[in-house]
């Protein structure tokens, strides 16, 4: 695909899958690079979020790696290794593991999760720079409609 400024007519003829794929890769790379600068990985953050009763966990109960893998299946990337990521968090004292192999978030892990979450708005703001909320919402509605038109259902 060309990088010159395309007319609306040219853009209307572009394949959405190509552009959504490029956007996905760019957004993931940007987000992960910002998180790495802050000393953590996206999968580590997801582990903490999924184990925190103050975030994604409905009850704050521990979960096994397979359970966490299932809970994160819609957003994990093939290269994400939850065992290695959990091992780092265990070494940091942000997680513990019980005798049944369930991982639990610790108080230091909860504090770290809350601190990491404070950086999310700045990352989002950078990504959304120059895009008003109405255009963003329209884009998401268009993508949801395309998903619907292919016979799938948006999550």
C-alpha cells in the first residue's frame, strides 16, 4: 500500500483488513514499548488485572495458569508466555502460588497493579492524539458493523 495522502475515493477502495492489521500491530507495539519503559510487560499487567478483585477478577480468587490463559484468550498474542511472565511476578513478590497451583495477587502486587494502571490514560491519550471521541466512536461502530456483516459477533 502507498503512503501518499489518499483521496476519500481511494481510501474507500482500500481493504479494511489490511489497515486494521497495520493499526493493531502499531498499537500493540506502541503500548508494549511504553509499558516496557515503565518496567513491566503487557501480559504481566493482564495477570495482575485478572487476579485483582479491584479489577477484572469478579471474586479475587486465585487462578491456575490454564484458567488465566482461558480468561485472556481473546487478547493474548502467540508470543506471550504466561508461565514466564508469572514467574517474574512471583520473583517480585507481586504474586504467590498455593499448593493447588493457583496464582494469587499479593498486597505489593495490588499496589503495583494500581500504579501501573495510572499510566494507562497517558498511553491512551498519546494514541488518541488528534482524534476526537466522536470520530473514535464512529470508527469502532464501523468496525463492529463489519464484524457483524461477516457473520461474527464482536466481543
